[in-house]
C-alpha cells in the first residue's frame, strides 16, 4: 500500500542524512541544553515531547533521538497527524482487521505496529481527536492497543516521540487535549528555540545550507557578505530554519544577494508586534510609518530588479525623479549597486 502523504517509515536513518552536529546545535546556551537533554533521555524508554515554533528543527531532533537510542537499528516511523484526514488517521495509526468496515478486505497493520522495537514519531500531536488521544494514552500506559474491528488488544514495544508547535497548555484549557495524556507525553520535554534567538548560529547554519544547495542545485554562489549576514542576524525569521533554507535555495538558484535583501525587507506581523512591545504604548503613527517604509523599500527593490539595476529606468518606472530614488535608496538602506557575488556586472544608469 502506498504511503500516505506525511507518513514515512525509514528503517535505516543514517547520520549522513542530517546536518552535522555542530550545525544542528550551534553555540547558543539554549541549544547546548537541548543537546544535553537529548543525550540524557535518548537511552531511557520514556516518551519525549519536542516543542518549538514551526521550522525550528523538531523533525531533526526526533531523528537524532532515534539515532542515539538503543533502538537505532529498529524502524523510525513518522506520522504527520494533520496530513491524514481524521477518519483515516485511526486506521493509519492502529491498523484494522478484515471486515472492520466496508472495503476492509484484508487486515492491515498500523504505524504503531510498524514501529515495533523502534521509534514512533507523532508530528503535530495537538491534532489528535478525543478517540485517538484515548487510544494513544492506552498505548503509552501499557503498550497495548487494538486494531479497528479487533476483538483483542495487541502489545507492542515502541518509544513514542511527539512534536508540537502549539501551546498544549492552551489546548488543555480549551478542552481540546487530555491533561492525563499531556503528562504522559511531556514527561521529558525538549524545547527548541526560535531562530531569532540563535543569531550567533546563523552563519554556521547558512554556510552549511549554502554548500548543500550549491552542490545539489549546481550553484556557484558565494557566502553572503558580512554586512548582509549582520542584517540577517537582526531579522526575526518568523518561519525559522525552514524559511532560511528556502531563502538560501532561492539565493543559489537566482545567484544574487538581492533575493535575501528583499526577504529581509518584507514587512511581517511579528516585526510589527515586536516593535509594539519595544515601544511601550502603541504609536500607530510610528508603526504605520515603519511599515510603509518597508513596503516602499520592497517596491523599489522590485523596480530595480525589473530594470536590471538601471536606476534611471527604475525611477521612471516608479514615476519619481532620479534624485528622489537615490535619496530613498539611502534612506531605506538599499545598496546603490546590485549586490551579488555571482550576478552579471550591473549596468550603468544610462537612460536608454
Ligand atoms: N540546524 C539546522 N541546519 C540546517 N538545516 C536545518 C537545521 N535545523 C533544521 N533544518 C532544516 O530546516 C527545515 C525545518 O526543519 P524541521 O522540519 O525539522 O522543523 P520542524 O520544527 O519540524 O517544523 P514544523 O513544525 O513546520 O514541522 C528542514 O528542511 C530541516 O532540514
Ligand atoms: Mg516537523
């Protein structure tokens, strides 16, 4: 049977498939704690909860946990809970017996069984409904579960690792998540910090990704210049490492640092919220000015791009004077020239 989207069963994960450890853990104290915790809990047959914003590397930590565990030679079975529609999730997880429902012509084992003597990784655990929460609790309490339509329970030995980017406490308060299940899965919690709190690690992660994608996509782009890296380190990265990875991929394909600059200038909700918190009382005027300026910078950058960095043509396309454009470039911090290691030399500002 083909694997459902979001589910995977890799019986042989190798370290080679993951970034090297100095890249995964970097230098920040928060990640040092993650590493220590990971090494300590890997060998204990306890369930582990990995929390953290989307794109912070929860998947990678779950795989490492498996690799460091005594069950590393067993299967690593991942289930991406939200990717499988509600009714299918129960049969995908726990399997079914012949005749359990229309169309169940043959019995089918679920992912729980497939993970026997290995790791079962449940991604986005907050998505489980009440029935599945109860079945998971039983599995964690006594290692037993039942296939849909089965008369008897089955027993299985699995290390369960769960991940969430939601506040499970809030889900409990809203009655969406069982507290007893929460205490079971969260005996050990590993929290991954957002990328914006790992500014010192940004160069190492970026270099790794750059090298990786240069190789994979036949690119030849250089490391980003230190001035741009400093900007990247001040950016808030709402999509965390996944956002960085996608950006580097685009940078490798396009070959120009403008791609990065343009992303950093994107106004985003978090920046607005952060500036609200930094500034104390809300200054709507100030916030609006900042947001408009960012938007303006983006529009200018697009116009420069579209006109191959010919500033006279860009000014004309924006219906402003050449001098006004130069002033704005300075004001919003866009370099006067195309900044790139791999792009063509920029054109002069010749009006056709
Ligand atoms: N330290 C790192 N170095 C390089 N790449 C990384 C690192 N951590 C994560 N990644 C990459 O970033 C992307 C996001 O990581 P991952 O899928 O583990 O995040 P996640 O927390 O599970 O996200 P989500 O909550 O959206 O599922 C992946 O492609 C992963 O390979
Ligand atoms: Mg994930």
